[in-house]
C-alpha cells in the first residue's frame, strides 16, 4: 500500500520521493515538473503524480531523464523539498530560539490536502489542510492527527430530475501518498482504544507535507470485528452512535498514537469539537502518574488550544449522557471515582436540554479558545456564556482569529506568473505585508486583463470537457448537458457560487424573482451567467431540495443556458472555479456564516466578492474591493430578509457589477472593473491568507501555551 515506483532511471531516482510528499502540490516549480513529465497523464489522473508514476511508460521516463529543462525542474524541486523538511532557517526557528523544537499537535476530523487523498468534506477540512501547509512553510514542528477514511467522502451524482445521489469509492491505496507508520522500535504502529465493553484497534498511516506529518487512524484492519472495521470507513457517515464512537477513537486513539510514535507535543490544538476527547485521555494520563484531578485539568488547559467554527447550536456535536456512558464504560479503569466530574466537563444545554456537548468539553479544557472571524467571535460568546457564570460577555475567554487561505495552494499559475513578472518572486515570501501589496496597483491593466481572460478560458475548457465526458460515458440527456454547462459563453460575465448546499446559505436567493434575473442574464451585449457547485450532506434532505431547484433552473429554457451546475465538487473543481469566475457570490443568512473562505481564494486571484456582510466579509469589505449585499429589510422574518437581500443583489448587478465589467475602452479593457480587481488582491492577500492567520495563532495562542509548559515543566 506504500507507493513504490520501480524502474525509475538513476538520474531521476528520487522522483517518487517528491510525488509521495504533498509538498509538491503547493510549489509551482514542482507542479510544473509533473506537468512536463506527461501532460495528458497529468490531466487524466486529476493531477495525482503518485498515480502518474504507476501508469507512465518506461520510455517516457527514460526520455525525461535526458531532458535538460525537465532535469532543471527536478533538481530544483528535490533541493527545495529537502530544505523544507529541514527548515533550519525558517520564520519559526528565527522567532522561537530554544523553543523551536516545541511540537504542536493539530487534531481534526478532516484534512483537505489534495484531491488524491479524499478525507475531507468541505470548509473545515480545507482550513485544516491550509493550516498544515502554512505550518510547513513557516518551518513549524507540527503534526496533524485525523482519520484515514478508506471510502472518504461521497461522490456526487445528480439525476435528470436534479436529485443528489451519493456513491462511495474505496480508496486505491497504491494511488495515495500514504505509508504505514512505523514506531521507533520498527514495529507497525497500531494503537488500542477501549470502546464500550470491547477494544478497538487502529492502524496509523502517515502522510508527508514538507515539514509537517499527518498521522491518520484506520480501524479497517484484521484485528477488529467487522462492525468496528467500518468505524473509520466514511467521513461523517452513519448515525449519532457511530459519530460518537468515531470521536472517541479520534481523541483517545490520536493521543495514544502520538505517544507510541514518541511525539511529545507541548501544544494540543483541537480543530472543532470532534476531537475534544483528546483532553480526557491526557487527563487520565496525568492522573495515572499521580496528579490530582484539578492539577491534571489545569495542565491540560494550559496547553490546549480550541477553535470553533460553528455559529448554530445544531452544528455542535452533542450526545445523550447515557450514550456517552455506554461507549466510555471501558475507558474509566481505575479512574471511576472521577467519572461524574469528567462527564460534567461536557454538560451543556443548547436549548434541547442538558447533553454531553463536545464544544463545551473542549472549551472547559482549553485555555486558548478562538472563533474564526470577528463577528463569529461575538456569536460564539453569546452561545456559550453559561460556561462562565457571572462573567460579562465581553470578558469571556474567546478570541477571534479570522480564517485565511493558503496562497501557495490557491493562487493560480497564471496569476503567480503575473506576480513574478511585476512584483518579483519575493511576493511568495511577503504575503502578509500590506505595504508590499500596494504594488499590485502598478500592474498594467492590459496584462492583468489578459491573465484574467486566460483563467476564465481554463475554467470553460474544464466545464466543457466535463460535459463532454458526461455526455459520452454517463449517457446524459441534452437537457442535462445544458445543465452542466455545455452552452456557457466564455466571454460572458460569470458569477460563481460554490459551497455546501444547506438552507442558511440560501443558494437559490438569486432566483427570488426569476423574470428579473432572466433579464439580467440575457442582455444581448452584456450577458451574465452563473455557475453553481457544491454538495448537500447525505442526511440533509432540505439541502438536497435546494440543490434540485438550482439544477432545474439550469435546464430551464427561460435562462437560456446561462445557469450551470458543476457536479461532484472537490478541491480539483474548486481550483478552476475560484480562478476562472469573474465574481464570487455568497449570500448566507446573517450571522450564520462563521467565516467562509472560498471568497478569499477567489479574491486573491482577482475575483471580487459579492456578499452579505457576514463572516470574513464583515471585516474584509473596504468599499472598493467588491460589493456588499445590504438589503436593510423592514422586518426580521426570513421572508422579509430574503426579499430585501434579493432586491439589493439585483440592484447591485444591474447598476454596478454588470456595467463595470462591460464598460470597455478602445482596447476592450474594462478599466473600472480592473480597479476593483486590483483592490481585491491588494486588500485580501495580506490580511486573509494563512500567513497572517498562522502567525496570529502562534503569538496569541501557541506562545502562551509554550510559555506555560516551560514555566512549570509540564509534560505529558
């Protein structure tokens, strides 16, 4: 199951090492190397170099081993990869001196590192993946802990009637950049976790991402009963009981896996409440060594960081106490005297009566707590005031660190080359310097416009190729071919909307007044089109109905083929959309969008944001870098809010967005539009990328935990 590539010519014998380390995916010269290796195969494998090396012909490998241009890229990539792993001269080592070896462990239920490793569902996983990549770029001693889901998240198929169907595909381990984790003594790393009256075993897989390693738990091994082998089969699969069991395995098993590997973190970061059982395992370890309950709790608090992403009560995992009692029964051991105190750490009433709430558990066992935007911080403090009785809301220990996106991953190759030409290669190292990005204003309009046209053309080639593939292999009807984008116009103003389909995101708000929208889309000299993408959670029938309505609009002749739905949204599809659309639309029901990062990815590529003032846009909108949907409804009912927001959206399109895009000079260049494009890049790049975000985490949350460890000599 470990990638093995026999037959590589001696001159390029380390090509497999580069392919098996996901570092390549965010370094442009390494990506260029794999494109040059075999471009048709690169496209056929959806940019998966591990799969490429398993399929490429010996003749082609021999040819590139004598190709000077390829070898220059190869040598450069290999040197850069090994330097990234060593990172002796990094931001982290320069700023942390003796504490530079202080390991940070980051627990998350999903990680979106690359589409070849489909262990992610959406924004939470994308944030986790970007987090790990930035940690590597900064040279941080950072490990991620999660699950190796053999079936990953589902593939989406949309029927002729627009209904989402889910299919699951077993991961081809030979095509994945994973390898078994081996303990210091050379044995395969398998950990045991008490679950109810039985023991579940989890094998540990490792993924390399430059300086960072991911350790992924897998219960699909011979040592387990058939029903336990399926515990880690799917991301967010099964019922509430399976969800609880997964979270016990992640928390308890993840801590045990790090211990087995000899990894001793000084900071433990929990990304959302799914991983909150980490705190219990760590407390048990302390108590087993003779610490009191209170001392163990303080130790864990001092070294734990917790990030919450969810602004609605239903989004926080909560379980009946009886269910937790059942599945934790075998875990108490000699610590049963503390059982009630442990259970009380998770007690919280989110409006449905007291339950064992994973977010409450995480908040009560962490000193550093943060929400993911300024507005989300306000919402979170309101939701969880009861955890700190008598403390004024403004003084609650919940910070706000606004999310960011990883520039190396999300800046398009076309845009990167433009920056190289006019800003110099140093832009890659000065991402979080606002004064540096003032230089974007000096990029010639003509060159920026050419770049934006090229990125839009790439998007439409991708959409048309996918429509052709569906037409030839899936036997879709003509109406379906139109719905998936066969009639889209590559020169029309293109609005993108891609995210999880669920009610609060209001995906069909723009269809509130169909005749008015049709008039906007079908102007003879100023056409507009909309590209939708996204999945509904398998259990969310409401979200599926939203998706179905969008799909039916896409095949409705009233919209003239100017609405499309791109199915099976993943990281690969997302890259094309955030690069190639002209405007990025987001219209959640405020304040239910915790942060939202897709608009950031679009903006750093010169795709201005058109959004409600929720999440990051509440602090990111400058008045010149995009557009703010602000309906100012007369009342607060959902219908009144939707009506007002739709009116605001239509007016912005009619009076500002569309005229600005089509107002061209004699050279067919939209000068006013490009001012907005430049402002989007200038303002969003330094403030809403992971470079700023990660440094803020370090200074505000990690450094205090490291200092506490150093001060009192804490150690797990």
